């Protein structure tokens, strides 16, 4: 037992495991969570059709073999209710609930350099303090509702996909408008369309989506994975996204194939489903010409599925495929063949205003009973900046990150001693298997804290030079790919005014090797006191 204490903010998968490790290592620990239960992103995103785009056998903790052996998933891609049940199972199994105060939003966190402690304000009127502050606040947890004129005037119901009511929503017989065609829109539109009297989709940018090809998990497959789970996990951790090791994967160039070979390869990957589509050739994410072939294949699929040719063209993206997160759907494009679904292009005529009865775009008024905002998140930095974090000399994180997030290893930021970010910007985070990522971070943090206890250090802080080099490295790695060539939330481009900086570190194995090297060099780039 140590006399050191830690506050963990967030009770999603990162926070839960961090709490477990801290307690197991003898730290005094207190968790705070905005929701009234565990689950984080999977607690809030309850919209119809919400489902993980990483396969179930991979999207789970691997720190305890009995846990992964005993838990059973029902489908190839788990739906939100099942993932939330899993989070609850973990919280109960490891008796974590007692460590967490629910409905407790951290509204400010200030480092006291004299006492070498973090003072945290909860719900604006309560306080707590600890030696270490660990932000496990998630990458997709700060909802983005655009600042539409007249937003408060609407007299019907409004919903954001990332803040969905616990009891669900019944759209039967209702006129519904939905804004946004990212993953949340693409997953929810087919199901809302089945219920609503009429659904109008407001699309600013069409998106690439590949069928998920979701299905019940086969017993023989599950047994095989479980019999070789360590090997399965190790193979996944050895590839850049830390998932999909068993995808059909090809290492040749799309440009070396004949048109017939390309078509056959893309068809094979389309039928396999989901992210595997991007593994059809080695250079889809690297070469614009190769990328065009993959994009054109999807456009032709859209043209074949959607019967109204004008509507099909509106749904065809002309951007780089895989640059925004590729979506995995169930019946998305088919939904546009329904009589009760309309599609409105707002790319050239932005939504002008929300009215008491609906909204106006291009001078045309639409009336709705309900409006759904599938408008995404202030990703990766939003939840951290909303917590009003102040470091040494009162520096605010939002000021330090005004030109974009700056971290060392995606874990720490200079000027903020003893503050850690689980899957922070500058770590693989959203471009790797998130659960693998949070486990790696929580384990790295606990090793570092234990090392500090043994060495008698009270504080740890990133060094400015090391941080500058890290930011440069993250940026350079993205420049070698096509990721910077669109307006994605990976770049902060979805939120007006947000600096355009590519935030995830590309490549989980390289990232882990770098962090191991830093640790083996006595935590080079961190300074201790
Ligand atoms: P996304 O992928 O950020 O999608 C948000 C959508 O909302 C996208 O189509 C946006 O269009 C649209 N949007 C945002 N603001 C507006 C305004 N002002 N007017 C019209 N349309 C707008 O969020 P999701 O929740 O779907 O998915 C986030 C991640 O969660 C996803 O990648 C998975 O990892 C899970 P835009 O493309 O910006 O033109």
C-alpha cells in the first residue's frame, strides 16, 4: 500500500481498467463519472443501430484470461446494449462501482504546485484532491451540436445520437429530420426509417460505407479463438490498427492489377464486410490513384443499389476513401429506395436556421416532430478541454492547445505534472482497437507510477523538447498517408474554429515499441522531482 492517491475521470473501458489497476497496486483511488452508470461512450450512444465497427472477439479486454474465456458475444459486431452489458459485467466482477461517484462531472481541475496535488471541482460545487489525475474521458464523448440559428426555438423533440435517452425513442407515426451522415447517421437511418412516418436526411458530405455483413457468431469460430486467444491477441497487436489480423489482406498495388482483377478483389472484400475493404490492396490508403479505384468501386455499388439515379449520385462521395472513418452499415443505401425517406443535400445550401416547426435550407422550410442530430463529436480533445484543466502557473490546457493538442506519447503534456490522458491525442487511440489501446495505456501508467514510488519521485512531467519531437513525429507519420486529404474529425475539421491537426499516432506496434524504448531508457523525455 502506498499513501499516494489518484483521481480517475470517466468510467468507460479506460477508466474501469485504470481503477482496477490502481486499487490492485495499493493506491487510494476515486473515480468520477458524468453518467449515472458505467460504460462511457457505450453508455451515451444508445441510438438505434449503434454497433461497434471492430469485431466482437477483438473488442474486449485481454488482461484476464478467465474474463475473456467466460464472456460470450452473440454477433460478429456487437450492438451497443451488449457492449454496455459487458462493461457492467466487468464493473461487477471486479467490484469497481464502489470506487466511482456517478453523476459527477469534473468541471475544473487545478494543479497546486506547492502541495503537488490536483484539486478537482465536481458539478461546480464540490471538491476532491489527489496526487495524480488520470483523464479517461474518451475520444468521442463531447457531443458536437452545431450552433444553428434558432436552435432553442424548435417545439418538437431534439436528440443527439451521442446523448440518446435511456428509455429509447419511439418514432412511430412521426415526421423526423436527421442531420448528419457519419457513422451514427448511417447506422441509425435504416432503423429510424422503418419506424417513422417520414424521414428526411440532411446530408452535407456523402460518406463511404461498406456492408458490415453482420451475423450471429458461429460456435466453432468462437471456440477456436478462445482455444488460441493469446495467439489471436498477439497477432492483432502486431499490426498497425491492432485489429483485423484475420482479414483477407493483400500486399500488392491496386495499380498493378487488371480491371477484372481489381473488380474481383474489391468484390471479395465487399462481401467480407467492414474495414477489411481497405485491405484489398496495399496502397489504398497511400496512393491517390489506387484510392480512386477503391472509391469508384463503392460508388458503383451505390449506383447499383439506389434505384433513383439522381439520388444515387447525391449519395456518391467524391473524396478519398478511408480518409474519414469508413462506415460499416446494414442496409444503409437500400434505405433510400423507401418511399418514406427523402434526401436533402445541404452541401451548397447550408441549414440556415431551425424554426419552431422544423428547419430551413436553401430557402425551403421543412416541418418535423423530431430532429435528430447525428452531428458527431468534438473528438479527442473536446472532453479534456471542457474539464477546464489548469497546470503549473495557472496555464490552461485550452490555451496551451490553442494551435492543436501537444502531448508526449499521447499520455502527458508539459506544464501539467502528474496528469495523464488515456488514449489522448498523439496516441493511436481511435485509429487502433480502443480497448487494446486503453489497456496498454493503463498498464503503462501504473508501471510508471510504481517506478516513481520505488525511486522516491513525487512528480512527473513531460519535457518540452520531447513533446515537440513527439508532435512532429505524429504529424510526419500522417503525412506519409492520405489521411490529411479530407475534412475528418481525426483532423478536428468537423468543428468550426478547431485547429487542423492530425491527432492519432498511426501504427500501434510502432507506438508500443517507442514507449517501451522510452521506459527502458529510464523514461527519457519525462522529468521527475
Ligand atoms: P461524424 O462522423 O463526425 O459525422 C457527423 C455528420 O454530421 C457528418 O456527416 C457531418 O457532415 C454532419 N454535420 C456536422 N455538422 C453539420 C452541419 N452544421 N450541417 C450539416 N451536417 C453537419 O460523427 P458520427 O457520430 O457519425 O461518428 C463519429 C464516430 O463514432 C465514427 O467515426 C465512429 O468511429 C463512431 P460533414 O461530413 O462534416 O460535412
